[in-house]
């Protein structure tokens, strides 16, 4: 008889946490794994830490911007021109190219009422799509999974390329799956020890037992890992992705997008953009990594005729203050910009007006677009879901798709 010692128990627990319970995922997909042509996919890139939107989309004709940032402002001649009044950070050359090709939409002044300056609280608000005075334990993508899987034969899936699952992907009955490498997850789950352990566990109907929960989740992980690895092997990108964490993660997503896996949402994080000190170098480095990885990723999608089926959305939990601080950086602010990338955008380019520096509130930008309207638009127009039910409220739809 096998004895579950402490070290092995922790390994099993780690394996279970990677799964985060995907009850109906494998068995339904085993029956019909073929993804129909035109399968629409959403890729979410979280710019963790609060990216400085004012040095991302730069109001290079605005004197207020340069007075507030005498040392930190991006010089007009360095910014890559997008319009007569706005430019993009010089490290984002790849996104400038997407903009020129009509494949990038930029949404400015995005936020929410009564903004919170805490990283953790504001990220929870973005993940759950709650109001700032509401505390929800489920995420907007998780609720999408719940809604899509009610009574359906082939449930959709969301994958986060990370070691842990974000609140955004946690629903009530269904959750996304967190993994960094399908092959590694499969290798770990195929360990003979785990399979023997699972076979010898008698199983009970006690859904409140922590041990039974652990074994149930382990069994589901083993099954799901085998399916994902099987699909993952069907396509291997030949593109030269950057040797960065984001580059590797987007390669993984590309390989899965081009396979027959029925995954509608992919989620990945990049950062930290918490640039209180020496912002110039840190933001430029992170932007260079973002630009390089997205350039290869979008090129890969185009070559495989999938770019029109994918929308990439970037967001950050808040922007930064308008004025620079004394340490060559910026402190936590409010409204920000979002990038929307895809081959099927109906409203590329500058979707709305740039940052309004004439009407600040306590030194911060005021939001003009609630981020939940972006979610509602993507859920309804792109993923074909009931955005009112998922977001628990009605928000205006935008016209970018």
C-alpha cells in the first residue's frame, strides 16, 4: 500500500493546484475535438504593476505633459507618430507597425468609478469586473466559462500560461487551467506514483472531504494534461520567438491556437510595470519585450490564416500619476489606455480621444470609458456570450469589433 508522505503530498497538491478543477473539460472534448473554422479566440495580456499610460501613448504637442514631466516626458522627436497630436513609445515599434497596418486599436481614458490605488484591490476589480465597492470571489472569464458550459456538450476552456490561476479565470462551477508548459504538465501528471496512488484511492461521495477533493482534482489534471499535450503536439511553430518569458508564453499560445484544442481564452501576464523609480529604463525594456513578442506572434497567426480569428487585449490595473515623482518615476494613478490587436477589427487606430490633461482630478486623469464596456463588447460581439448575465449588469457596447 502506498503511503502519502509529506513531500509527495506537496507534489500532489501542486499538481492539483495546476488543474484548478476542470470537471467536464476532457470527456466532452474527447468526443469531438475538431475546432470549426473561424473559431474566435481572445488573448489577454495583463501588464502587471500599473503601466504608465501617458508614456505609452504620448501627447507630444501638449505643454502640460512636459511641464508635469520635465525629465520623464518622452521627447516629441523620439515618440513614434500615430496622429498629429499623439505618438507611441519608441520601444513599441512592432505595435506602431500593427497600427499602420490597421491591426491595432487604441482605447484611451479607460478606468472605473471611484478608482482604488492598491495593486491588489484594483486588480481584483479588473479581474472580477465588480464595482469598486463590491467584493466578488469569481472572475469575468470564469463566469463566462460557467455560462458557456451550462448544458453544452463541448465546454469551452480558458488557459492561463502561468504557475497559478488568476481570479479572472475562476468561476463558480468551472475554472480555467494554469500551466507553463503542456509537456511538463503531462510529464508530471504521468508519474507512475500519481497513477498508482489514484488507482488505490477508493473514492467516496464526500464532496466536503479535502482528501477526496485532492484526489478528484488530481484525476482530472491527469486526464486534462494528456489531452492538452496530445493537441499541443499537432503544431509546432517555426517562427523565431524571442527568448523571453513573454516570447516563450506566446509561442505556447500560438502552438495551441493552431491546434484543434477548443480553447477560447488565453491569459498571460507581463511585468512588473510598477515604476516608482527609474521608470525610463524599466518601461523601455518591458515594452521592447512586449513589442518583439507580439510582432512574431501576430506574424505567426497571419502566416497560418488565423489572425482574423484572434483579438489580443492588453490592460493594466491602473495608470500612473500625471506628474513625475522625485525618483525618476511615477506613482499610482487612475485612468489608462488599452491595446486591441487583431485582423478583424472594425475600428482600428485611435478609437477615442487622447488623455485629457486639462481636466484632472487631484492630479490624475479622469476615466471616460468603463473597462467593463470593453469586457461586454468582447463577450457579446466576439465570444457570442450573454454579457449582461456574466457581468451582472448592462454596459454600453463599443464599436471596435
